[in-house]
């Protein structure tokens, strides 16, 4: 059971945590990319919501429902970036475009192969972490419900025995 203060704090922290994750992901395009760290940060922000609101509410979040899809999309993107140069007779993981050629930009972000690969890694890590923890939370809730049913049956059986014993 969590308090209203915990829930409000988690709601307030979600957007800044996701913004930090995007910042870590984008930072890599000036330096070395960091899709893994960004994926871990983003997934921790989402998992924090699950801790605060419970497993049922956690599973209602769109980011949680589509986590497996994000994992496979990231895997497809990373593999496509890695193996696309092979079709042109070039080695795996060839940096495209080559130095000195024009690059497609989206604001300050350059769309080059390391950027796309980092986005793929981000999606894999984010989807796997959120999906795995969601599965663990669902299993925990299922076991708690089963235990509650068993406990209730035992209490009902004791009550019946007590009623039968008291009427004799």
C-alpha cells in the first residue's frame, strides 16, 4: 500500500526521468552513444510507477503494454543497422554516411548509423526491463490471489466445523 504523497511524487518524477533518459541517449551523438544507460533510466522511471500504483495499474500504462513490441522493434532496428552494409558488399557495422558526405539532420541530431544503433539498443533495453518486471509483478499478483483464495477456503472450513460442533 502506498500513500497519496508517494503516488503524486512518482507522477511528478516520471517526465523528468524520461527527459534525462532522452538526454543521455542524445548526448551520445556528440560523444560515444549510450542507448543502454538511457534504456535503463527510462525503464526505472516506468517501474517506479508500478511500485507506486501497483501491478494492475502498472499494466494499464501504454509503455508497459507495448514493451515487448519495443523490444522487437529495437532488435530489428539494431540488426538492420548492423547488417545493411553487407548487402552492398561492405563489412558489418560500416559507419554511414562516410566522412565528408552530407548527413540528414533532425534538429541537432545527425542520423548516422551509430545513432540509429543506439536507438535500437535503447528500445531493446527499455522493452526488456519493463516487460520482465511487468511479468514478475503479474505473477506476484496471481500468487497473492491464489493464496487469498486458499486462506479463505480454510477459514470457511473452520467456520463450518465450528458451526457443526456448536450445534451438537
